[in-house]
């Protein structure tokens, strides 16, 4: 089989479907190809099954890229309010969870249904279980060879995502296409990923596995205040996932547990009020019991608070609120929510996502060197970059 279209989109994920909708609405004939058995598989598992589909505060400052200005144009032209309007038009219930993060009330599948319905109305065709074996540039466009035959189009949009979660079919295919067409790729690495600890430290922290606490995690000038989770592999929770995108192998992070509480003042007061209580009892007022126990034991503290000098209390507070940790690594693409780096934005037109050197070739979504924080920002980038490419392809 062969077929000729105006636009072929590779990848029926968040970015690819949004692009297909916009291009179809403009009257372009659109074919979307995907090797998976269902569209939007990452949408389905996102946000614990409820899809954190955008963040009302999303702006360029929430993204990492070699060029922090690149995302501005697309983010301004398709905003969280634009996506929310589509969600509301489809009668999908939603709520704000925290920090501007918007989630479906019921299921992430509502978002997939909305996107596939919109594609159908826009006349975009979707072909699943289609393996792509080759791409050629031809006069007037591109030819895509697949397990289902060859298809041609004047515009080819690459929306095949990054390398995260290979078990779900992530292949890094976009980077190979970029290489084929001489488009440079910024070094890729896992982002929004749990950090691991060396075996010695891990053994010491083993009793804490499963404990969560509010924390501020700092790396250089960057800091995030969200939950920290101790795991049997190391450290996780939103605060760690956020900082992981900034951290590099061999570097330290600084952990402050309960950053809104002045722990030294709290300990001093507890000593004044009841000198006969232990530091562990005083700490257990604000920390999980097991964590309080672990901290006093690691600091070698026992006995009554009355016997502890202010200096000792200060040291104890510092061990909780300025704890330097050197992660040994990360859990890698196996569990990373996103891929940092990707198609070099210097080679893309920020208004259209078109490759400057290859007319008709577009890259959108996660494969581009634009990576959002945790909290709905990555989907907002997928919608925005997909939309602007759909306006131009
Ligand atoms: P995406 O990966 O969604 O789509 C790529 C598509 O291309 C897939 O359908 C794939 O099958 C297809 N494909 C890949 N290789 C191919 C090939 N060789 N041939 C044919 N097809 C191919 N973000 C957020 O904002 N809020 C959230 O709640 C979450 N939650 C979340 C949870 C988990 C567990 C993960 C792993 C990730 C998230 N994310 C998230 C991140 C978010 O899922 C991600 O940023 C977007 O899905 C990226 O959209 P894309 O369309 O670029 O790629």
C-alpha cells in the first residue's frame, strides 16, 4: 500500500496527536503512524492514572534547555488556558491538586478519548502497530517506509518522544532521524528520576525505606520544596525528581527536612519546657517516629535533653536541615519520567518547530531539548509544540 498526505506525524503521543488535530483543522490531510497498539500510552499511565495534564503557572522558567528562550513562542501561542478550554468543551471533570497542577477527576483515558475524538473530527487518520523501517527525503517531501507500506507527505513531523520507560516502547527513534538528516542532538540523559545511594549509606538508611517528609532539596542555586521519600534504592519523591534534572554524576545535593520549621528553636524550647524528655521524643513531634529515632542514633545522642548543650542541639538541627548527600547515580531511563537534552533547538524555528536546514521536517514534544519540571509542564510543552507545528506543517 502507498498513500500521499499533506502531513505525516510519527508518534501518536501527546505532541503528535495535538499536532494532527491542528493540521487537520486547517484542512491538511494527515496520517499519524505509531508502532504501539494504542495511542497515548504515556498519557494513560501519567499522574497516577489521572493525568496531570497541565500546570496553570507554566512559563519558560519551568523548563530546562540549552536555550532557555526557545520555548517562549510556543508556550505563549498555546497556553494552559487553551488546553483547559478543550478539556471543558469535552465535559471532562478536573481539579487543581497543588502548585497549579491540573488533574482529571476520573481517568487519564478521558484525555486520550478527547484527543482521538478531536483527531477524528479534524479528519486525521491514525495507523497503529505500524513499524517504521525507513525515511527518505524526496522532491516535494518525505517518504516513510513501514510494515504497512510506504506513505508520502510534504511535511514530516517527528513526535516519537524520548528514551524514558523503554518497556513502554520508547526507542530514542527521533534522535536517529535527526542524525540521518544532519540535525544535531544535545546529549540526552534521564530526568525526573529517583536518585540512588552507595551501598554503605543505603544500608544505614534502610530502616527509613517508605518514609516521606516535607523537604527542601538544593543543588547550587536551584531548590525545590516538596515531599522527600526514602526508598530501598535511595531517594525519591517529587522534591528529588525535580532536583534530579539539575544534578550531575559526582555532585552533592543538600537536604533540609521540614524546611518551614526552625528545628534548633524547637529543640531549645523542648529542653526548657521538659528537660527530662529525650531529643528523639521532641523530634517525633514533627518527624515520623522512625526518622526521629534514626537521626538521634546517627548523631550518637541519648539521655535527657537537659544534658545536651545548645551547640549539640545546633548540630542535631543541622543534621536534619543541611544534610549533604552525594547520590551514586540515578535509576536511569527505566523509571525516568522524561529525557533531558534532545534535538538541538538552535536548529529549529521556535515559532513552528521546523528544522531550519530541512524544509518540511518538524520535531515536537519530548524529543526536543526542552524539558519541564514535574507537575504538568511536560504535557503543556507537548500540547504547545504540537499545536504550533500543526499550524505550520
Ligand atoms: P510520547 O512518549 O508521549 O509519545 C511518543 C509516541 O511515539 C508513542 O505513542 C510511541 O509509541 C511512539 N513511538 C516511539 N518510537 C516509535 C517508533 N520507532 N515508531 C513508531 N512510533 C514510535 N508529564 C506531565 O506533564 N504530567 C504527568 O502527569 C506526567 N506523568 C508521567 C508519568 C510517567 C510514568 C512518565 C513516564 C511520564 C510522565 N509525564 C508526565 C511526561 C509525559 O508523559 C511526556 O513528557 C509526554 O508524554 C511526551 O509526549 P510526546 O508526545 O513527546 O512523547
